[in-house]
């Protein structure tokens, strides 16, 4: 190991010294890939393989029947599938943008500005990291009902736009920005907002990408808002529609399970693509956030 460090860590080309590292990491990587492989295989299994005993991990005869049944059932529903897609995209974009803007501005204030109560606010945010969604379900419902925004897009957006984990990661990343750089900007006459826009935002792009990814994952598959705050089917999201589509065909349990597998894959693919695109930024953010 010492000889390997002496040559170079993380070399650009393959070296024989990397083989032992690959052999150590490869089993763990394959183990982590199993759930993803299973989702793809399960979605393409024909009916007899879905209910085969003993259960099979890999698909033997791939079929598109599950997807055809899913889209055929969607065409027979009263509200077109495009309406659910529009609702989901609209809510996702607004929540991601709102979460990133709020988290970056709050992170800048908590990290670099001086004001009374900022440490108490940060501790409150850290405490919020411990809350699981079911613990705040009733307070969220009472808040939404009191504000009178049930059956509106705000009922989808407001409960999700505040992300304690996103604020925590971004604040930790902003802590790495040198104070001397910000003080030089103030000496040149820059305002707080100009420092935030011209210095902070360009330097924390990896943290912004990570926050956007976390916000996307949270809102893309969210069922809670459509279940508890929305009674108008035309305002519900694609995740809720996919979850109820199979139960609507409960008269045919086998077909329902096949459509559920296909729906799971459809909802999973955007998360996978976004993570592949942003994975380098996510790793950088986690590394920098763990330094302090």
C-alpha cells in the first residue's frame, strides 16, 4: 500500500497496483447494484415469472406486457396521463428551485453574516434533521388546513420546500469559502446580496447540485401531499396516480402486480439519470461537508 501511495494515488491510467483495490471494492459495488438490477428485471418479467416459486431474481423471457397494460389502463381513466405529468413537473420544478434558493440564502446568512440567534436557528435546523415525515404529518395537515390552501398547488409545494438536510449541507460547504474573499468584496462596496450572487453561488455549485438532487428525489415520489391535502384528481401527481392505478385493477391481481413493477421502473429512471449526471458534485459536497 505504501509503495502504491509512493507511485501516485488515483492515477489517470490503469496500474497493476489498482487491482487489489478493485477486488476489495467490486463485491460491495455489485451488492449495491442488486436493487437496481432487480427493479429493471422485475418490470420486464412476464406473468408466469412474476409469480414463479421459488422467486427468480433475473428475468428469463423479457416482455413489454406490463408496460402495455399500464398505458392501456391509463388511457381508460377519466383524467389524461399528461395532466398528472404536468402537475408533477410543475411541482417538482418549483420545489427544487425554491429549496435551492432558500437553502443557499439561509446558508450564506448562517455561515457568513453576524446576527443574534443564528446559532439557535442552526441548532433548530439540526434538530429538524431528526424528524421523520410521519412525525410531522398532523402538524403539516393542520397548517395546510389553517392556511386554506388545500386543493391547490401550494399544498404540494409548501410542505416540501423547506429541507433541513439541504440547508445543512450547503451551510457546511459555504463555511469553506475564505472569509478574506468576502471581506475584500465588502471593502470594495459590495452589498450582502451582491456577495451572495457573485461570490457565494459560483463557489458552491457542487452543493447546489446536491441540494437540487435531494429535493428532486423528495418531491418526485411524494405521495403524502396528494393523499392528505388534495381531493381533486386533476391536481394530483404522477406518483400518486401510479400507486393507485394498480389498486384500481384489483379484480386482476396478477396484472396489477405487473403494472406496479412497470410503474416503479418509470418512477425510478429520472432519479437514476439525475444521480448519474450529478454524482461527481454529490461526492464533492459530502467530502467538504464532512471536513468541519
